[in-house]
């Protein structure tokens, strides 16, 4: 494919009329924005005619069914041609109600009642407000306004979600945040701030939650929020015991447990929701991203009857909550995954993908750990394997760029690189990604004398 004729014009429009979120403006100016003009399956073609395999699910991990899915496009077209949008509050269209019923079927345990949003940050905002209002309206904790989350958490960039966030550059500027929030240690793999063995450190993290609740005053703490598998530094899968203890502690002190499944929901980890890996039933659960497989901006919050029924008037609203056309996209995406067995395929292919990554890179001289779950894997790097010291230069970014040069899109995430391919990725495509990853690691390591 030749370069798109309007490449210069598109680049000019980007520089003159767009803001680049969470991107170093200097680097973007030097290298230019990435502009994609065509896609099919998991292949993306940019404005220079270069095609690469997208192993990041459209960078945000939302794209779980690949590009060009006409079944979803047709469902959205048909809904937009009928009742495209009907508003919010007590106004619903048929696909939104069907989606609420489907979420009640798929969600863990007693989670049954949904409120819809336009995306992940809105879902977290909704969950935090729901928890606080429940504590007040139920009479259990009339003054419970505090929330607790974890170091390196990412829950979104709007002000409430930002207040429970400790990851990415979004956290650095907007002080003061919403009052009443505190952070505790997070269970991380491979390296942690105290140099402890992984399981012992996870136990400390759970104990720290109880101590923080006691410190803040149980009567003032409305909720604890956590990603079931954290994204910071790549796919932080905690031990089973961690979530068992967190659930016990929250129950003991009447603190609602909000589990943020915005990234991990709808098959990313090899189950419909990552909570299933831990036998975990949240009090409130957030979702977005792969809810529509990235084909439309939609998110949701789901809770159980007891919490929803305690609130006579939920003081929260979003203009496009439950948008009928986006609900049609979500219903169709879920249907495709169920019909084609794609969550199970993701679990099976993901296990093979992880095994091949581990075999190719697990013993490499600059690789500290390969880890993951389902179709979400990372390679965590070490400048010194004896001390587990991380690289402080651009080595990880350089490896990701080299992978792009060789036709595979991955992403740098702190000390690691990650891949989160669509569930439709074939074993052959995954094997190609492994080969390119191993080749790129070795090339950059050799060039830098590592």
C-alpha cells in the first residue's frame, strides 16, 4: 500500500487542532502522531502504508474482537436507524434493558443491578458515589465519605476517579483531589518496595488495609477499590490469599468492596471477569472497554439488590448512560464471544502464548519475569537480575519500538512491556509476536552491551 495522499494534511491537523493525552509533547512533535487508515482482523495499517499486528487491543486493551467486525457494525447501524438514543433517568430502549439482563447473568455472585456510563472513568465515578450514598441512605455509616485504594492504582482521569489513582502522569498535577482518600501498599510481583518474597508482601498488603481502616475510623470509610489484576508495571496477578483476606476485612468493618474490571472484564484474563479467578464476589463492580469490544463508548457499574434498593434517589447522572446504539454494540459483542467460545479460546490460547513467551525469554539476561493471565501478558525487565533493579533509561521503550519496526504493536508499561491481543488472535499470530518480542529484546540488549 502506498502512503495515503493526505498524510501531510492529516499530520498538520493533528498538530494544529489536537491535544495528545498523557504523551510527551516534545516527542510527539519530533516523531509525529501515529495515524491509522485501515484495519482488518488484528492487522493495522498506518498512513505510511505499514501494516502491523496489533497485540495491544487498540492500545487501551479494549479491542477484544479485532477490526472490521461487520456483525457489530450492522447491529449499531440498525439501532441507529430505529431508536439511536432516548436519554437517561427512567428512559430506556430495548437493547439497554437486554444488556442489563445479560450483565446480571455474567457477573459474579449476586451482582444484578446495573447503572450505565460512557466509559471507565465514569464507571468509577458512579461506583464511588453509589458506595457513599448507600452507606448514608442505609443508615449504616451516615458519615462515611472516605475511600481507600492502592499504590500504583489506575482507576481513571476524572476528578473522583483520579482521587483513587496513583499511576500514570494523570496523578501529578490536579491537587487537591477529592477529600478523604488514602492509599495503601499494592501486591506486586517480582519486585516490591520492601524487598520481601511475593506471598509475604501480599499478606502485608492485606494486613495494611485493615490497619488503614482502623486508622481512618471504620465509621468514616465507605469503600475500598482495587483492580483484581493491577496493570502498573504489567499484569500484577496477586495470590489467592490476598483477595480472600481483603473480602474478609471489608466484611468485618462494613466497607464496600469495589472491584474495577474496566480492563479485565469480558474475557481479557480467560474468564468473563477476573474476579472469577479468585472466587471473589464484589459489592460493586465496574466495567467498560471490552464491554463493546471497543466498538462504542459504553461502561457500566453493577451491584446487588440490597445496595441498589437502599437508595431512593441516586444522585448521579450521565447524558449518554445506556445509549441504545452502544448497548446494541455491547449485546452483539457478548453474543459473538458466547457463540464462538472466544473467552474459552482466549484462556486456551493465552496459556500457550504465556508458555511460549516464558520459554523464549524467561531466562534472558535482562528479563526479570514473564507473567500474565489469559490474553494479557508482560515481560518485566531488570538491569541487574541479582538486585532486581529496573532500567531507568529508555531500554523498555526501545524494545517496544523495535517490535513495531518488526511488525508487532506492544506497549511499554513502567518496568515492563505488555501485550493484550484481541481474543480472535490465532496461535500463529501469537507465535509471531513471541518471536518478534524475543528478537527485539536480544537486538536491543546486544546493541546496548547489556
